[in-house]
C-alpha cells in the first residue's frame, strides 16, 4: 500500500492535491485505482502513485515571448 508522498511533491502540495481529489471522489467521480478505502485514503494513494497531478501540470506552455 503506497501512501508515501513522492519526493518531487512538497508536503503542502500533496495535501492540497489529495484534498481536492477527495472532494471530487465524494461528488461521485470514478477512482483511478481499484480501491475499497475511504475517499481520503483513495485520493492520497492516487496522488502518491502519480495518477492525479496538480493543475499546473495540465496547463499549456505559455506562448513564446510572453
């Protein structure tokens, strides 16, 4: 069972991402990993396994010269 924070993610960022993901799971989003745990644990495991990342990773690169 992996719930350890990856070394490339700071503790604060890990908590924020996991809490936002737990909120999504509580609203009915489908988990990205097979689980029988509570939403908070599932969210932590998803972040630890790299299945969920911060929004900044999903943003496109800024235009050149900006």
